[in-house]
């Protein structure tokens, strides 16, 4: 497979009231707090999300997340690994291919349906890079405008052969924070769908995407 963007290895967790103190104790530092709006898009028959393909506009930029292996899904135990594509030409190719339509010149021409829109406030913490071949581990503490909070431990890697190591680093960090859950923790989009789009949510559960 050819590289089309970084691979995000991530594990979500339920943030407790002392999580920021714990992060500081473990040596992580607050990098910044950002606020952004995400809009998620799909065809009316949900063809993209049923294939575990997530197309969104974040702060006016298009982004697509797809499973590393075509046809597989991105969930690996309680961790996830998705390829992130930000090149708009590449996104156009991928989306039109999945929908079985000719590749248009821009995404608006596909007439997709916005199925979720929400605003996230994100506090991003970084662990200092340890010397050697360790990856940089980031922890995001997110709260949304629909009253939901979730934490994410994540590592970005460039190649598939780094995923195994990254999964261990993510798991180690969760363990140190005391938030290593054996079962997947629901994220922002799943929770938004469960609360606002029950039928779409049900279809994704039935298709084993969520
Ligand atoms: C729903 C979904 C995806 C879209 C949202 O990705 P997520 O990592 O939840 O969001 P976000 O905004 O924090 O991304 P970042 O800012 O880190 O780029 S991608 C994959 N899914 C499906 C999915 C799943 N099947 N299981 C779990 C536990 N999470 C997501």
C-alpha cells in the first residue's frame, strides 16, 4: 500500500476530575487550548460511514479518516488506527470511488448530506519526546457543545510497521493515567449520533462499524 497520509493510533478514555493533575505529574505539558467546529458528511444512504469512512470539514479544511486496510475497520480492541487524508484531490478520488460516481472537481459537487455538526474545546497535552525511537504521545481532553467529554491518547506514525510500537505506547500511557479500559470508549461522533441520529447510529452498530 502507498502512503497517503499519517496513521493515527488512538485510544479514547473517560476523563476523571484529576486527569490534568495526573498528566502534569507524569511530565506532560499543556500545549494549547483550541476551539473548532466539525461538520461530518455522508450520502443519504450512509455509504461512507457504513464503510467506516469519515469525511469532515474542520475549520474550513476537508479531512478524511479511513481504515488502514480496505474493507477492515479501524477498531483494534479498544484502540483505533485510521489513516488521515488531508489532500483534497485524494479525498475526492476516495469518496467518489466509494460512492461509485465520477470524480468531480470539488466536494460540494457531490451534494453530500451533513449528518453531524458540533463545536469542540480541546486541551492538548504533550509528553516530552524521549530520546531514542519513542514516538511523541499526545493527550487531548475534549469537551463538546452538546455536553460531552472524552479523552484521547494518540500517536501519529508515518508507516504501517510503526503501528505495533505506537499501540504499545498509547496503551502504556493509558495505564499510567489509570484509564486503560478493555472495551472501546464512545467518542464524540458516536455519542452525537446516538443522541441525535438514532437510525443512522443503529445502522452503524448493525454493520459493526460502531
Ligand atoms: C466516528 C469515527 C471517526 C470520526 C471521528 O474520529 P475521532 O477520533 O472520534 O474524532 P476526533 O475529532 O477526536 O479526531 P482527531 O481530532 O483526533 O483527528 S474515525 C473512526 N470512527 C469510528 C470509531 C469507532 N468505530 N470506534 C471508536 C472507539 N471510535 C471511533
